[in-house]
């Protein structure tokens, strides 16, 4: 009697290969899983050979071939119909029961023509149950198929010629549950990866919006205070500050749009110029040592955000009179002589600085400055 290994026997290799390449585990299986089923349909040649080697009349032989063809079509259509859910759910696919019953009907209809060779459909039946039906149905159908196959082999006196088929059924009874378990684990891991990516993107958005708005609103607040003081003494200067506030709000809106679009890119040199300007507006002396141009471009963007957040913290919380910014080829530091932030609760801004440092493989240390304030030091 012939046998028919089924689609599931290649699942483990396929899944492992995709995972090793970093590809989403369900992409290949969703698109091409049913083709693996199509490949194994070639093993339906065994019941076809049984008919060819029999003494059936031509009409009955054609009927037998037709039943085998119907079995193949139903089998393939079912795998194609549920190709995005093969083995992925404990509950299976409720809609897959009708094709399964049709397969059983076709197999039973062929008993008068195939006789004991009807059990050649066994591997297809148990694999269909494993990948398209529920886990409980898989175990019951696998067990019943094995018992019936052994009974038919014994009752027909063809036990010796059925060893290969029975061995294949036993192998599939072991492999199919393992493969479906791997598929489910792969699907769960893929779902977790997607959720993690979404969470990372949400955190990135929150961090970028916080950095952009925090800095801009701090500058706007300082400009507004300055304009208010100038209203009674220098209207022209007050008007200039108000115009600057308007420019800052436009810049902030553009920054938010760029951040939302994932397009925001600021170099360290650009941010250094902005930091000096906003510190000067706040009456804080900026002492800058080093050249931002010596920092490699891939790291420059992340360091610019860290510089922005550190300067914003100086303006918001430190009440400092001087801010020192030092930039070297493999390090950067920002420190002030105001109120120290060390030991206080870390807010979103400091967590954002740590995360950006981590993403650029830099080490960040936030300690008390020798000048009495806070020191943010990075090295890479």
C-alpha cells in the first residue's frame, strides 16, 4: 500500500529559516503554506496506482481516478482557504469542518474500488486535522486513523506491506503536534514583536514630542517674560521679542509635524547654536568647549536631542547662572551651577536621554556637578 506524507512535515524547517533571516514568521506561511500541501499531493499516486494495477472495469477505474482527483481538489482548496491560519489556533478553523467531512466522504466512497488501500488517505486525513481543525480533533482523528489503519492491515493480511504506511502515520502523529506547537509559538512571538515595535514607536513619538515641545515652550515662556518687562521701557525691543515668540511657535509646529512624520533630523552643531541662543535669552552664560563637527554624523542626531533636553532642564529647574558644554571626539558633557537634579525623580526627559544614549551605544552618567548643579556626561 502507498503512503502520503503531508504538508506539515516541512513546517519546522520553514519557520526556523524565516526566523533566522529576521523575517516575519507568518509572511511565508500565509502566502505559500498551501503550496507545501500541493507538493505532497503527489503521493496520491499510490491509491492511483492501486486502481491502475487492479482488474476494475474502465468505467470503475475512471470513477476511482475521479474520486482521487476530488480528494486532491478539496484538500488543496481547504489549505488555500485557511492558509493564513494553518496550525495557529488551538480552536482550529470552524469553517474547515465541511471540507473535512467531504474528504471523509470521498475516501469512504472509494472503499469499494480501493479496498484496503483506502488507508493511503490516512496521512492526509491526520495532517488536515492537525493544521486546520482543533487540537482536540487532531488527537482524536490521529488516534482513530492509526487504530483503523492497523486493523485494516491485520484484517486484510497485508501487515508486512503496510509497515511503511503505518510508520509514516506514526511519524506524522509525532511531528504534526510539534509543528503546530512551533507555529503557534512563532505566531505568538510575531505578535509580541509587533506589539513591542508599536510600543517603541509610541515611546519614540512621546519622547520626540516632549523634547521638541519642552524646549520650544521653555523658550517661548522666557521670551514672553522678557517682552513683558520691556513693554514699559522699550516697545521696539518688546515687539522684537513678540516676533521671536511667533517664530518659535511656528518652528515648534514644524518640529511636531516633522516628528510625527518621523522626519526630524537635527545635527549637534545646529542644536548647539540653538542652545547658546536660548541660554543667552534666559540670562544664563553659556561656556562651550570643543567642536560639534568632530562627532560622527550617525551619533550627532541623538546627541543633539540629549543636548536639547539637558539645556531645557537647566532652564526649567536649575536656576543656574552658567552652563558649561564640552564636546570631544568621544564624549560630551553638560553641567551647570544651579540646583542639582541628582537624587530627584527621573522624569520623561531624563528617561528619554538614557534611551537615546542606549540607542547610540553611548554611556550616560548624571551626577552632581563640581559647580553645584547637575552634570550630564556621555562617552562612547
